[in-house]
């Protein structure tokens, strides 16, 4: 991985912020962009300074880390830091990268950031190099060329990949396919849909017209989707 992982610490306890800052300074692939005392400061900082990774306390005044994560669109990856074990399940439901229980040992911190490093290395390579991938369908492996994808529809434990000339159904999740696709060319429009941005022919309200198909856009994602399409 060529680039450093940019990160922000958010915790209402000064001692906790200081401890994490010290840990981050020891890791050469982490780049600390700021520290915040609460979710409001974090929201403001993220508007000015988007980052890859948040070290986010859960129990903070006004707005918890979990409430903050649910409230924002396209959050960075998150490592929760908390003294309260009962939040672990909720954290994993929100697809956080790791869950560190205070007091956090350096060894445990290291394990979490290496997990993050592996994720970003893989994600960077995926977005830069892949022009195709294989999926299993009808007991065979079928090659999917990135350029031929129109959109993808999620159906519980399966997805339908709509190509220019056919539709392929495979056992997978929307999330797993989104991680395979180049982030600059594909965007999630709805909990069940991913589209190829340059395949959109027109936009009508909350409907995208792609060839002969109509794909919905959720109201929460509409702004980000329109910005990506219109550039």
C-alpha cells in the first residue's frame, strides 16, 4: 500500500485521546488528521477533511458514536473504542472494522490497525487493477467484465448482475460485490442496487433509466448519486 491511512480520533475523554494519539504516532502507515471531543466536532471536521478511518468512542454526550454512524452517509471505516462491552453487537451490525475495549493495550490496537491496513491495501489494489472477476453460477465459474455491467440487484442471499447481453444470478451480497468494483465507476443507489455510473441514460425523480431498465434511488442516497452521475 503506497498511501498512508488517514484517520481521526473522537473521544470525550482527554486521556483517551492522548493515549490513542501516542499509539498512532508509533505506526508509520497511519496519518492522524485531527482529534475531536464529540460527534458534532467530528461531523464538522469530516466536511473539511475526509479520512479513511475513524477511531470512534461510543458513549459521548449529545450523540453517541453509534447514532453518529447511523446519521451520516458514506462514513469512513470505523474502529470503535469504548469502555462498554454491551455495544459490541450493534457495532458489528454497522459493519465496523473492529471494536476495542478500554483500557486498550498497544498489542490489541496493533491487531486492529493491521486489519485496517489489510482492508485498504486490498481495496486499493481492487480499485486500481481489476477489469473482471469471476462468480459461481449454475455450478460453473463465469467471468464478469467490469465494462459490461449495467447494474446489480440484491435479492436476500443472491444478486442479479445485469450485463449488456444477459443477466447472471449468483450467491453473494451487494456489499461483497461493491468491494470488488472500482469506486469511481460504481455507486450504491439503494440498499438493494449498485449501478455503473456511466450507464445511466436519464434521471426521472427517484428513478434512473439504464438501457431498458429502471433502477430506484433511495432518498438518503439521492444527493450523492446525482453528484456522481452529473459529476
